């Protein structure tokens, strides 16, 4: 696979896959990331065309629920400059922004989400960042892990 694959965690009651599906052109900025390692990945590694697995967290059943594609590479996150926004950062300036966002376009929703429980029960996922670094909001997914996710989708009657 030539493009990279990522997993982006989101709280569905804040911004979930349904919000992305219903956004104009099914496209939205992935803003509000305020973790330096996640920021560095957004800024330095994630490229237009990359695949993003959308993962719903902080909900009854945490799960990978679908996919998106990166349509715009990293650029300053405007929410860092808005004092009324929860992601405001008074140390950021337009000349030296600290936080970045990418733009995503909805690709597909899985008819059956792939739960964290399913992933943890499969030893083939033991080294997946989702299992070993569960707090990180932007995670790298290997080609092999993606193929395993695709196989799980197919076993549930879902074409990945």
C-alpha cells in the first residue's frame, strides 16, 4: 500500500462519523487536537490521500466505525486563535501557530463497527497502537493491521 493508514479517535457526541457524513461535501476539518505527539503526526506525517480509520471513543462501545481520506494536508487549526473556543491556546499566534489540522472526506461507514473488545481478543493486534498506546488520539496503522481489519469486516459480511 503506497499511502499511509491512520486511526483517528473521536468522541461521537462531539464529532462522530455521522457528522462527517452530514458535513458539506462530506468533508470537515479535524480540529482541536491538543497533544504534541498527535500534532506532530498531523503536521509532519499525514498526507493527502492517506486513509483514516474513524474510531469512536468515550462511548458505550468503543469501535472503529468507518473510514475517511485526507483531502488537505496540515495547516494551522483556527480554533487555537478563538478565545471562546474550548481548544483556544493563548500562547499560539498566527505567525507561530502551535496546533494543526487536516481535512478529511468521508469514505464509508462500516455496517458493523469493529469494537475494541474484538481487537483486543485477537492476538494479531497485540502490537497495534490502539492496544499498546490507547490514549493517543492519532495512531499509525500498519498495512498488516489494516488487512486484518479488512478481514474482520469481511467475516462480518462487510466489504472493506
